[in-house]
C-alpha cells in the first residue's frame, strides 16, 4: 500500500459516513469511494494539481468532483475529524489559497514556541 493511502483501520472509521450507492439506480455505477478518498488524500498531501493524479487512481475529474461536493456539504470536515485520532498528529485542509487545496500534516505545537511578529518585537524594545 502506498504511503498516502488509507489503512484498513482508517477506512473502517470513515466508510460509515460516506454516501452509499442507491439501490436500483440507473446510469453509470458509482465510483469506488475508497479510491476517490485515496486520490483526494494524495492531491492534498502532495500539493499537486488534480490533473497530475497518478493513473492508479480514477480520472482526476471524479475525485475533484467529490472533493468539491464533500467540502460544500461539510463531509470533508467530518472525514478529517475522524482521521485525527493519533495524539500529536493533525490534518489541516486550507481551501482558501489560489490552489484548490493544501493539506499539512504537522505535529501539534508546544506552548511557548510561537514566533512574535516584527511589529510586536519592535514595540517591546
């Protein structure tokens, strides 16, 4: 399993909140949600463009569609909260940049490690 894909344990935590395929639905079959989520994680973790998605995932349009839909519906936030189970690990998604999204996985900051801004440092002199 590649490094940036969901483990079985993570998938078991997330699968119940993902949308299910409708019974007796017509048209194209629903995409494999695990592949979709792994593709979204890959794009967010690597800070790559959606079009650079490796071939082992689905065409880039599918995870891009689900990413936008889940972000609007608030499902992406629920997924991130369910993934944040390890102490000292944090997943943060920043959709406010010019790029579609960025994801950073950082250990939690310790108290007292915050840098002061230049203006505050000058004011204290």
